[in-house]
C-alpha cells in the first residue's frame, strides 16, 4: 500500500470516527419523551428533509452519508417532543425495499443516499448507501429506479476502501 493511499484511508477513517463521536455525544443528550423539537434543532441542526404525518408527527432526516454508514430519522410528536431516534440504514430496512416502490418511499425509509448516479444506456438511476467498511473494502446497498422513479431492483457491491 502506498503511503499516499494509507494517509488517505487514515484521514477518512479519523474523520468518520470524529463524526460518529460527535453524533453519539449529541444523541446521548436527547431523551425521547423529554427533549423538545427546539432542543433537537439546537443539538442536531436543521434537518435535511422533513415529513409531516396526518396526525402532525414530524420526521426529521439527518443523513451521515457519504462519509458515514448511518442515517438518522428523528420523530417529533404533535406535542413537539422527541418520540424516537432511528438509525435507518439497517438490514431490516434494506429488506423492505421492493420493486414498485417510489423514490419518495425509499427516501422515507432509508434517508438521503450517499450517491445518485444515472446510467443512460440502461435508462436507470441508482442510489447507494455505504453500509459497512472493512479493512480494504467498503460495502454499498444500491436501489435501481426506472425513468419514472420506480424501484426495479436492489443490489449490493463493494469497492476498495476509500473508493
């Protein structure tokens, strides 16, 4: 392994550790049923996306990709109290992605993807999420969409770490 590649891997690994340590510290200060929506915003910042349910429940998206292997959804009840913190990049959620789902349904389930690619010859858009990093390898979960934004299939792949 070249020194430049080693340094790049080391720096990206340290950045991911620092990022996850900050999240762990912030999230440990939030208490479901106690912390207010204002407290969540102060600690976590503005969400990248908000969904509003019929009963007034709000789901705030806090993605940590492409650097991290987590995406958080924080559920704020109609009473403006934190109800739940979900880490949504899980095998259970990946298994819920099915052909026929819309891109909005996938985003609601998994949060913002790490990458969005379009393959013109296949007439296909692919979203991916980094799922785990092992020595020398990074794993991704991929969702393939047709031109109408409908899921056609899912796949997984790996790339050399840092790739």
